[in-house]
């Protein structure tokens, strides 16, 4: 199982800045191991963020995104006590979902 997703929510007036760190190797398929064999492609394909059960952001990634991608968004209407859920799925079918309560 992959490492937990990390989320930081910082209120800035009517907006909240969300910083989401998704721990993942994000292999492009172009690097080689110590024996010279290509490392297999392994990357997050889809991710989504929901706020109190409603979709907030959906995205698609590819091999051009670096290891352990960090995304930052500014959103309206997020307040302390709200629930945020982050889900990703990679090209090998692995999936991670973590839920957070905004403090």
C-alpha cells in the first residue's frame, strides 16, 4: 500500500489554499536500473478532490509529472469542520483514498 496522502488547508479570508502531496514514484519508463534494464512505467493517471461529498477538482496526469507530486489550489467555501477526500489511481490499478477534516 502506498504512503498516505498529505493535505494542508490554510484559510485566507474567503479562500482556502489546499496543498496536497501524493506520495508516488511516478516512473516514466525511461530510467534504467543498475543492470541497465528500463524501469517499468508507473504513474498516477487520475485524481480527484471532493468537499463534503461533492466533487471539487478532477485531473489526469501522465509520466511528465515528477515523483511525489504536490498540487496547490485556492477554493471558496471550505471552512473548519468540513470533510475533504483525495483519491488517486495509477496505471497499474493501485488506488489511494484519504479523508481529512479541515481544522
